[in-house]
C-alpha cells in the first residue's frame, strides 16, 4: 500500500520581519527529523515540499540529514502550501479587535506575545471559515484551501504505485485537512487540529481503495528524545 508521511516545517520566525524563514531552532528540528528518519531506516521514493521557504528549507535539511552524501531531491508540490494567514489577518483583524476591546488595547503585543496572537488568530480564522465579507484584497477561501489540499492528496493516491513511499514537508493547515479528510471532521474541528500540530511533527497516512487512512498523528517522539523541552514548539 502507498504510504504518505506528512511532516510540519520546523519553527518559523514568529514576530520577525520574515516569518517564512526557519529560526535556528527550526533548523535544528529539521535536522533532528532527518536524523530520526535515517536512524529508523525510513526510506522514501518521493520527497515533496510546498513552495513556502520554511517548507522547502525543512525538507532540504531533513533530506541532507538522512544520508552522508547524495541527499534526495525535494520536489515542489504547491497543493501543500499553507493558507494565506497574512491575508486573513489583514482582512479580519480589525473586526476581531473591534469585537474584543481587550485585544485592541494590546494590539502592539500581538506579534510578540504568543498567547495574545493565538486569541486573535482564532478570531480571524472563525471569520475566514464563515466566509465573512471584507474590504481587503482577495485571498483563498477556506473551501478553496481545503479543496486544494484534498485534490493534492487525491492526486498522490491516484498517480503513485501502491508500494510507493512518499514524504511531504508542509504546514499545520494542510496536515489538519489531511487528517480531517480521513476522519470526516467538520471545518471547525479541522481548525481545532491546526492549533495543536507541533513543529517538525510526523503524521502518517496509508492508502485504501477509496483514499487515505490515518495511521498516526502529530508524533514528536524524535524531538522528545532530546530531553530538551525547548525543542517542542507549536509556533
């Protein structure tokens, strides 16, 4: 049967000018993931990553850590790009701040305080799921995002041999959609999953006649073996 291993990117640069860049810890997480794959003898016929810098960099570092030389090529697969969080924030954050005055009073702290950011993120995402009208530039709707990821999953299921071993480096959103597709979860439940997907975590799917079956979700054992709580991150 076809196997698909989904790996979330390492920690990005929260609060920095370029969020899409892996932090030093994110780079360490990526290398630890690759070393773990090599240690357990995991072999893949196809290596994939979304187009985003943090996804591509995680894939490259992990691939390099699996071998002493001749690292496998990581191919681009845009189906596993993350949703446009920046666009969603621009569109809906003013509404959320208006509805939650306590957040509005601490607006300058949103991108330095992760707890405040999470509260705001949940608010803007709820409006995104509801397709709330806005005056900002157009961005990918929730339904289109979900369909894009599911189409990518369907294509991998259809186009690869039943014995193929695939790995894809992606983000929390696509991982959540993949799991939700296997389990038949609602949009709200899918987003709830998104909040708990750890950086560099491993999720595993296997093919069935009709699609994918969930075999494991959000595994961070390879990181926890470092006995360093700082290496376990959500953002």
